[in-house]
């Protein structure tokens, strides 16, 4: 018996802001199986990891910076189909000029 292993997304905050990232995943039978998750706010010099559901066929990952009280600014959005790969990102910069890059896991 082979046990499926979920892929994961890891994002490390090296920017000058609080960040929050969101994962929306859809299964092949999307009418019944949608998955939503977020990292919660996390500060500079911390990383967060989220599992990608193994049944996911469409994933949307977005990171935002906290620009003001309850006001978020999008840093980046990535969409991908596979749940078997790992995706790692680094967010940098400032609230006014956030940057991001995909890194090796």
C-alpha cells in the first residue's frame, strides 16, 4: 500500500512588514471539495509551512503584507496544478515596495 504524501508550501518573511499568506485548493470534484487555509500573521525572520492537499488539482497561493490596521496589500499570487511538489518562497522589501522570489526547498 502506498500512502500519498502531500506537497507543501513554505514562505519565509525577510521583509520589513507583517505578512499573511492564503492557500485555496480545489479537488477534481470541486463541487464538494474545496480547501482554504492561511498562515495567520507572521513577522520578519519567521517562516510558515502549509500542506497542499493531495487531492488538489488547482491551487492558488497568495501572500499579502499588512499595510495598515486591517488593510492588506498583495505581494504575489501563484497558481499551480500539482500537489506532489514542494514550493518555497521568500518575501522581502518594505510595505511600500514588497518583493518576492521562489527559492529552493
